[in-house]
């Protein structure tokens, strides 16, 4: 497996969510319901990219 293939999860859409943990853990920023929705949408996009 090529190194870049192992790091695909760091690329958008899921990779772009990295900083959401700060919002979630810190209790600041967007409401948790909105963060959950963003993560769900990113997961759907990520799996569609892997399948397509």
C-alpha cells in the first residue's frame, strides 16, 4: 500500500473535521446537534468517495 493511500482518511471530507473535537470537548462554538450533522454528512461523503 502506498503511503498516501494509508493517509486518505486525513483528506476531506473527514480530515476537514479534525478541529471539531475542540469545539465538542471545549463546549464552545456550534451546538452539538450541528456538529453531529456535520460529522454524519462527512461520513456519507467519505464512504461515497471510497465506493465511487
